[in-house]
């Protein structure tokens, strides 16, 4: 299998624990050569508050729980980053969680931040783009934007955790959801719960 290079973004919706577990899973996966990480400006406060972090400095190291070995962080304002170009090698992009504002920017091709531009590039190059949207309830604008993004080639992958696996805590719930996301892009994880029907 060819080494995987992915872009991961965390945006300003609730659910920072899901983004954290995604980054940790990718950092530990030997099939993944490099991860480009972007945290939107609006996500920074949510991440710090929800995960109880002591400020925004060294965010990536705090999320991973150790110094990154293959994950590189880019500023959301840096639209000149490598992932903003279609010539950059990439296996796809995951936005988890994906806010409705980010969804709207992607659905309408605004490319007004590195997250939105990288997503736009992912779509135009026909690479996998998973938008793990997080909002409730959805209004008609949200639903229309999801339809537009899906029609452009994105996969709408709502943050809906499972309960049939009887998760012991929110971390495990997030981890199992992340495993489903990764399986969808061809990176099945050994710790993933698999439903087995009695025979």
C-alpha cells in the first residue's frame, strides 16, 4: 500500500475530542506517512475549553499527548501552505468536527481560509473529502449546503457516535467514531468494534 498523506482540520463546532482522537490514530498508524493539521481560528477556544487545555500554545503536542513525529500544523490564515495547491500530493482530507460556517464556505467555493481552500483543492482534484458535520437541529440552509457539498463530491459524515458497542466513556465513543471514519477512507483500525450477528 502506498504511503498515505492526509489533511486534517478541526473547526469551531463542539466535539474537539473527536478531532483529538483522529490525530492520535493517524499519528500511530504506520500506513500514514504525513498529516497536515489545521485548526480554524474559531476552533481554538472550543478545543481549549472542551479538552481543558492550558492555553493555545503547543496545541498539536497537547492534542497528541506527545511531540508529533509526522503531523505538521499550519495556520488557518496561511493560504500559501502546500495543502492549498492541487499540485501537492494528498490522499484526501477529513474535517472533524466540521462547523456549519466551514460547510457553507466549502459548499459555495469561498476558499477564504486554509481549511476552505484545502477542501476546495481536494474536491477539484477528485480526492476524498469527509465533512464530519456537527450541529443540531439542521436548518434548511445547513441541509442545502450539505447537498451542495455532496453534489461536488464530498462525503457528509455526521458526528453520530454508536452505542451498540457500549462505550465506557466519551473518549472511547469518540475513538470508535474515528475508526469508522478511517475505515471509510481505506484505513481500517485494529481496535474498531465490528458488529457480529448471532448465527
